[in-house]
C-alpha cells in the first residue's frame, strides 16, 4: 500500500502513532526531565533503587501526560497497565492490584498503573488505590486536567508526588509537527508542509500536541485528495509546488483551513498583529465599547493568544483606565486573571469576557494613573525636599532631641479624622497630583477630598 493510500485508510490516528517511545523524544516539560528527577528515576532500567514513587501528572490537555507515562514504562521495562477513570471501576482496580502482586512475587516484575482522568474517580474508587500505592504493589501514574487539591483525596496526594505539566510552546509544537511529517511512524514524507501551513497548525494548536497532529493529519488528507480549491482545480501556489516537488503534494494554509473547518486568522503572537489587536482591545475598553472589546478578545482567543497575557492587560486597564471611578474594576480583573490560571482554557474565556464587559461598561478615570506619573516626574526632576520635622520618626534614640515628631497632630483625635497640618515638603506645599473626575465612585471621592483639602490648608 502506498504512503498516500495508507494515510487515507483509517489507520491508527497520527497523534497515537507519533507518541514518543522514549523520554528523549518527549517535547517540552524540560523542568520535569532534568537529571535526578522522579520521572527519570522511574524510567531508568539500571537504577540501583527501584525509584518506586507514585506520581500525579497535572496539566492541560495535550501536554503529554499519557505520553510521559508510556515513555516511562517503555524505558524502564516495567509492566504497564492502563486504565481510564471513565470506564474503570473498583473491581478493575482490585484486579490490577492482585495481578501486580502475582507478577511481583512470581517474576519480580514491578507494575506501573497509569490511570487517566483520575479526577473522574469517586472517593470510594480512589480509596481502592490506596493499599496498592502504600504497599508498593504498583507504581501509580495518575493524570488529571483538574486541580488535584480538589479532585484527588488527601491520603492519595500524600503518598504521591505532584508534578505540574506546562502548555507546550510554539517551538515544541513545531518540532512535533516537523517530526510527524518525515517520521516513518507518521506521514513518512508523503506530503511536504509549507511555512504558512506549519504556522497555522502551531497557532491553532494553542499548546496542545494532540490538536496539532490531528490537524496535520486532516490537512494532509485534503492535500492528497487535491480538493482544497473550491473550483476543484489544484492550482497551488508556486512555492508550495516547489516545496513538494521532491515528493508528494505540499500542505498549504488553505488545506489547514479546510481540514479544521475554521478561518485562519492573520495573527502572529510575536508580530505586528499581536500588538495591533491587543491595542484595539484596550482602546475599545477605554472607549466603553463592549461589542468591539469582545470582538478583539475573540480574535485573540481563536488565534491561540496566551490567556495570561490577556488577563494581565485587563488588570492594567482596570488600574489605568477605570481607576477609582469604580474600584471594583481592579478586583474583577484580578479575579479573572486568577480564574484563568486556575481553570485554564477554553473555560477561561468566560471570566475573561466577564471582566472585559464590566471594564468596558463601567465609569472610567485615569486620575490615579496621571497622579502617580506627575509625582514621579517631580521626584525625578529633584523636587522632593526634606520630610517636615513633625512627620519624621520620633522613636529612635536622639530623634526627639533633633525635633523629630515635634508638633505632629494625631488625626484620630479630631472629630472627623482630619486636622490642619502640612504633609508635603515645603518645596512642594500646595502641589496637587490627584485630581478626581466627577465620574462614578470618584464623584464622591472628589467631594470628600475638597472638604479634606480645605481643612488641611486651614493652618
């Protein structure tokens, strides 16, 4: 069977075929694969100690949890048993434990039990794992996309090492895609890949290796069938033809768009479009247009922009553009950032959208932002002066002899908590940095501050 025919024949999915056979082939997660790490100890067949520590792998989909477990098993030569919490029950767990004891006692073989989606196990089902883990009948490698602190029982957590996987970088995804195109387990050179198509696959993957390889396989099928053009003519561009001249057809970005049934946004996370879209996003919030803000938010999400970057920009916007006109804005933006870090994507789009709409529709003031910049400008220009004597610290030895603290008036002694008193240095007395706007909550602040400043100046 030809490479093309094999590719189209409904065989094992590309993402499965391309799973690493050793830890050397694993892309990303370098922080977990350093010398002396628990994963390397588990994978070492020549280790002097068994290294039998159970581990829980926590990370987003497509970051390599199953890949790591299988690579450990292949490298170590240990017996490997895989269960899914979706279909397995307590009976299945007990059967694995019993067989693991038999294999250990009769053949001296250690069993690795890989349990996918452990967060789907009930407390009772997780309890069934405890004897095997505690007594060393199995080495448990459990995988979860949810925070183990909430989804895994405490006794199991205390008997395991928690390892956190990070989303794969664009370079990691690109490496996997390139390998899959040429590797005998993958497409084996049946197609070539244009730069634009490669960039599109990396962008659409958003750090998910499985998504990238699934998209590559579908795009390859489109390229091999020659149906990427709506008129049925395979009039590919010259660069694509040249790239694929030595072998089969070249996958284009049009093939990718047709395969994944999604428009390919022009968006480079390190280029102009990245800065243009985030600029339009922030300016739409500042301009109180929630519809435009949501549009640019959607473009960033669909292009695979780092949600943490979006969340950081929302926090900055809340402090810079909303300010004290609505102090709740910063609280909501910070809560959205925490939520995105906690739940990840795609659900993270919801708190991002909530914060975006809130900031776009609430009252706005940049008075605090303008105030701190004005104060910094004065300090940088040398306008800082000496701290007035009555404000200086009077607690250390000799301070009172120098007149420090003398004449200080304690505001809490006044009926309204404010007393006539100078706080700025003499050189800056009367300088105004904060000028609240008559908008939102700052309207009340402005009225109170006017009364305060009248009292402070009455000395």
